């Protein structure tokens, strides 16, 4: 965890193409639009956050991780009102090798971000894999959002991701990472396939309790919005996805932080990393 004063949310699923980046961008932009000060960090070397918001700085996450640039130097300010971004590029793929011998390399990002000030929320996008950067994303965060596709293999992927999160809780027992929401994406409302997928998620003892219904409906405008480097609220404010992501952000914003709920735990969490 970076700091108990900030809400830190990692968006994770080891399955690819399930809406992680779309969710990370819209959660970050949505919280910023509600007047919160938000930092969106791309912990995926695909660099899709930068492509989605047209942010292509010279200094990126890789420089921060390697200690070659400060947080201030890698942060792009004012991408939207209240929204700053730390971008990534494929150069970050080599971090796995470059940091092979580094001590406590899984908590490197959390330690690099420890001096962060002035934000209410930090949202971290991650790769479709449980790799070093994903561990770093999760060990920055107090909460995880797991977007889940509405087909069988996507549900298997979400299940595997939750197993991975349990492993992290076992390895870092004091970290206290919580799953805030299992978020269905690209839902074909009213189809048998969607009904079957919801049933399968609800049957799962861990996923069922965290499922956020009705999820984000299938909406082609999300693809066009990404291509136009806009959020869905900018590109198609009247669309289904604009409505669904607004409702999801509202749900998140209304949820009290774990730290606020468990005041006494704050000092313990602070001491972990
Ligand atoms: N609700 C939706 N309806 C329609 N298309 C969607 C929806 N959510 C996401 N998409 C589209 O699906 C594609 C994959 O989404 P996204 O890039 O967010 O997934 P990802 O999990 O981040 O992928 P990766 O694992 O490669 O990082 C994108 O083209 C995106 O616009
Ligand atoms: Mg992505």
C-alpha cells in the first residue's frame, strides 16, 4: 500500500482483453470528474492507457521503477481536470529481467510512490498476466477490481486471478488487499449466454459476493471512444457504457475506504511496506 491517506485501486485479471484498461481509464476519469484528485498509473508494458488518452511522455513507469526518474518527472499532469497519468511503453517489458536480482522487487512501485502527495485516489492498470509488474500493481493497492468477460474461459481467468490474489495475501499477510468488485464487462443483456455467465459467477463463493450487477453492457462506442482518445463520457455521453460506467464509479465513490472503516488498522498497514 502506498499510503493510508489515499485510496489505491488495482484493476487486474490475468485474462487478456476483458476490459481492464477501459475500466481503469473510466474509474480514474470518473473519480476525477467527481472532484477527486486522481493518478492513473499504467503498469502494463502494452502502454494502452497512454494510447487511450493520447499521453506519450518521454519519461515513463520504467524510468521510475529503475530509479532513473522521480515520480514528479514521470507524471503527466492535467490529462483531464483532476487526472494525472504515469504512462508505460513496451520498454517496460525488460523490467522483469533488469530487476531480476533486485531486493523486494515486488514492492518497488509502492516504495517509489511513497512520496506521492496531493492525490485522493491512485488507479493502476495491469497486464493480462501475474508478472512482476502485476505484483507491483497489487502491492501498491488496498483494493482490486476484477473485470470479467462474460464467457466461460473469461470466468475461468477471473477465478485464476482470484487464486493469484489469495497467493499474494498468503505471501504478504499484512497487506490486506481486498477485492472491491468483480465487474462484468461487455454484457449482452437479455441473452442466455449472459444469464449463464452471471449464474456461474454467482455460484463461485468468492466471486459471487463481490459481483457488481448489472455490470457494463456491450457497447461499440467504447471502441470508437478509445480510437478517438476520449472517454465514453466525452465521445458518447448518452451511450449505455456512459451510463453503466457512471453508475459503477458512483458505487465505488460511495463505498467507504477500508482504512476509514478500520481506523485501528491504519498504522499496521503503514508499517507493511
Ligand atoms: N463493454 C464493452 N463493450 C464493447 N467493447 C468493449 C467493452 N469493454 C471493453 N471493450 C473493448 O474491448 C477491447 C479490450 O478492452 P481493454 O483493452 O480494456 O481490455 P484489457 O483487459 O485491458 O486488455 P489487455 O489484457 O490486452 O490489457 C477494447 O477494444 C475495448 O474498447
Ligand atoms: Mg489493458
